[in-house]
């Protein structure tokens, strides 16, 4: 969004009442509960912190979170209008309301042990190495990936991120593929400190994927998008991603 447009938006919001106004409208927002992207009440989590950052620019709203078990339940709650909004919606076609601009970023990467010295600069470099990843990765990571691993007898998909972290850490596979934050969290919880995040190298060979906030009213989408633009322009959006990476022990 152009700087002059953002400046106009900031000027408009400057006429809003003070942050402490007593007549805030309550919004019920549904969240997932898979760590480290979501967490329980009163805990910091990457995607929840992004939502909080956006609503810091919407002082007329008070956010109350509802914690769910799955994306399917998030969609049901939104469509049944038991909540006003839901995080981590992947398509407008699955809900009856509207979606925001992209906000939740998934960074699927290739991860290797640093002591192996492997060079993974593209999907093509996965040919001839053993790979562990998540279920349905061949469908979700694109044609090039599917072609490279199609005949790889040392390719496997597992249901739990902790298993990916374990297999890579103990040297049973050469490469683990999945979201950066989920891998580092899984490594931390599985190894209980026996492996350091910096013993591994992150290779960003896939494009980022985004999901959205979903709302049951268009005006909620509109005000969220306005605030999201200002949140990103402030630099705080990217800072939150960096802070969570740092908290998981990874140093560039």
C-alpha cells in the first residue's frame, strides 16, 4: 500500500477516541491451539501476537479469544456465527463471510544438520538425499517437489512434527521439510534441550504460503485490512516473526 495512503489512514484513525474508551465493542475471535503458532490463554503465540498487533490499531474493539482444536472447528464456528471472526482461514470458499488480506505466513523450508554441510539451494537439490516431511506434502509443495521425490525410496511422510525433528536430529534422514517455527518448537519440546536450534541450517527453497482472518461481516474485514496495512508499515509485523524465531533459540 502506498505511503501516502497509509498516512491518510493514520490521520483518519487519529480522530478515534482514546484507547481507554469504555464503550468498546467486543469481538469473539476463534483461534487454533497448535503450538507455536497458537497457544492457550495468557500465552504468547506467533499468530495470536499478530492479531493483537493489528487490533492495537483498532481501539474501538475489545477482543475475546475462543480456543479451538482444529481448522475445521474454526470454520464451523464462524459459519454458525458463534464467533465474529476466525484465524487461519485458507480460502474464502470455505466460509460464508469474508477474508482479510494475507496475514499468517507459513514458511516451509528444508532443514539440515549443520555438521553435514549439505547445500540445498533449490528443490532440485533434494534429489538423492533422504527426506522426511509432513503428510500430503507431495500434494501441497508443488509439481517440482513431487517430481523430485517421486522415485526417492528414502522419502517419507510422518503424522507428527516431533518425529521429523527426531529423525533429523539423530541422523536418520538428511533433510526435514516443513514450517520453520513448527520444526524448531518440535525440536525444543522433543529433545528437552539436548539439541540446539543452531545445530541446524534453514534452507528457504519454497515460496511462503499465507492464510487469512475470516469474519462474518464485511465491515470487520475492512477495518482489519486498514489496521493490518498500518501494522505492517510500522515494521512491527516482521519484528514479531523475528522475536518468535529468537525465542525458539535460532540465530541467523
